């Protein structure tokens, strides 16, 4: 008795069984219900997201004895033959191995004949972008004037390589990658059906490794099931697939944040001694620092597809770097990725890149004000640095903040006071202070906020007789910064 792999055993057979492509299956179902069936479709998207599967389901829906229907019976001879890829009227053609003009000419000749048993003659051309220019030209004429009982379904992972003349004659459907949660839910359903023991963390690890392809995730699960029949854990997933644990990237980031050059070299030596794939490690490193940058921007765990404990640890790690430094790190790693892939000495190249980044971190600490630099300095210096940075971003807002006096920095909150006769300036600052708070957060290396209040000070004495006039005069001074007052 032959074993059927999970990806084939649980391959969707109806529109309702398709995962993660609701926008496509609903559109096709409505087209069938309204009898608005196109003569040519283009299914575009990455591998393993269901392009060919959807094409077969569409073929069954059009040719089923009960059809056209959005629910093919999967019991009639036609449905079963299409599912097994042996129906004479539904032809699946590999564009990579049938790419010459001769094959397309033969296809054009066969189109002239009526279907032998099905309602339509359907041509599913996979990886259509592989056709030669001459073959595309031969196909174009058929797409311009197709027989009414013929439907073309073109599938491709590279729609940009398909000529515009072909694209313009097809209804295009873009298949998207499945999210980690969608793949995890699919695998959880499948493991329940097959009574496979697996931990939630392992499911999540497989889903992330699949990179949006449900088919890839099912193939990986099949492999792991054979490897760990007694139960699949996150550790077994990492071991079999050679995935680098998050803790490795966390250690690297900590060494980099500390500008520990010797520690980085020793760490890289340990990484290569552990047998981790260089490309795998490098790609994971880029993804790790990207997640830190996204956390600095306030993205949540679900958006970044992180487990709760990962989110907590990475949020803490992100506070060791400012946004500008993270961008430099990511940019440097990305620009070195191709060199790493081609290099005969990847270890040395990684050491050089890491030491350069460590020196850049050291230089950044020396030139950029932060909370550690200010431990022995006055509150006035912190406020001065805030103003200096704000002037480069939004000068009118900085000019208003200059009217305030810093009182104290308590925890994550900077308290400031505006003169009582400058309530208008204080209100404007309060309405637009998010930028100032973001800069302050960068300076003190943690999320910060600014609280302002009005208080009568010596500055008020000048404007007591006419407070509004005094404030208007100050507004005029601010207005001279530009030819107009900025509207927020």
C-alpha cells in the first residue's frame, strides 16, 4: 500500500477548501454563478500558494456534469479525471519544457477540435513566462480570437516576464503568500486529522520557514513526522531544518550594541564551528535587525509574526539601538549579502563586516547624546540636545519649545513649563509634540513623553499689560523663520 504525502492527500478539491486566497476564490465563484466566464486567466504568485490547484478546481467547476457550478461534485468521471490530470479535454502543459513555437503551433491546431467529453477544452499552462518570444507571438493570436468553448489558464511565478500583449488579454489574479498564522492554522487542522503530536511553537517555526507557501509547510511537516513520529518539538524543527535559533541573533546584537570587537570575532568563530549555514545565519541576522527597527516604529507581535516571548525579548533589545543605527546595520548587511553568497571566505567577510559595524556603533555612541552621556550632566544639557535635534526636523516647533523651561526628567517623562502669557504656543506644541517625544526617546534610549504646563514666570512681567500683544510679537518672530506659518 503506497503512502500519499500530506500535500497531495489534503490538496484542496473545491473552492471552499482553498486557504488564504479568499479574494480570488470569491471572484471566480461569482463569475461562474453569473455565467461571466472569461476565455483566458493569468494566475500569478510565488510558488506553493495554490495557482495550479485553483486552476484545476476552476476546470472542474466548468466541466462537472452538474456545472458550470461553484461546487463540483468530485464524483463524476470528468471531475475525477481532472483531479488525476488525465482528462483529454483539460490539458496541463509545462511551459518550461514545452516552450518552443512548435509546441504552441500544435496547441493551436488542437484548439480547432471540439471537446471530446467535457463542456470546455481547457489549457493550463504552468510557468508560462518560460515560453520563447516566438511561442508567445503564436499564442497571442489564439488569445485574441479564441473559440467560445476554450479557456486558457496561465500560471506564473514571474508575471513581469510575460509580455504586455499577453497580459492585456487575460483576467489577472494575484495570489498572495499566506501569513504565518494562516499556515499555522492549516497545519494545526492537518495534524489533528492525522493525529500528529506537535507543539504550538513547532507549528509556528514550520510556518515561518515555509515563507508563505502552504505546500512547502505541508512537505516540511511530512518530513518532520517521519523524523519525529513520537512528537514534533521546536527543537526538532530547528535541528532537522538547520534553523538558527533566535538566541544566536540576540547574542550577536548584544555584542554589537556593546561594541565588543573581540567578542564578535569569537562569536563568529563559534557560529562556524557549530555548523550553521552561512547564508541561513546571514538572512536571519537581517530579519532580526529588521524586526528591531519595526519595533522601534511601534509594530506589534502579530504584524511582525513573533511569538509572545520573542516579542518581549526583541522589544527589550531594540532599546539598545536608535533607529538610525538600525538602518545602518540593515543596509550594511543587505549590501554584503551577495558577497557572502559568492565569497570563498565567508567567515572572514562576516568578521570584517561585524568589526566595521562595531566601530560604527562606538563612533555613534561618542557623537550621539543619550541618557548615559547625561548622567553627570544637567537637565539643561538634555533639553539643549532636544532642541538641537528638533531644529533639524521642524524649526517652527523647535522655536515654540524654546519658550519653555525644563523642570525635571522623572523616569520617562520630561516636565516643562511655558510662560502663562504664551498659552497659544503651548497649545500648538501640545498638538504637535509627538515629534519632540520621538526625538527625546532616541536621546534617552527608551520611550519618553513630554508634559507641559503654564506658569507665571519673570517672562510674564513684560506682557502683563497686554498678554495677547506679547504673544503675537513672539509669533511674528517665529514666523520669520519661513515666509509663512506652517499649518499642522
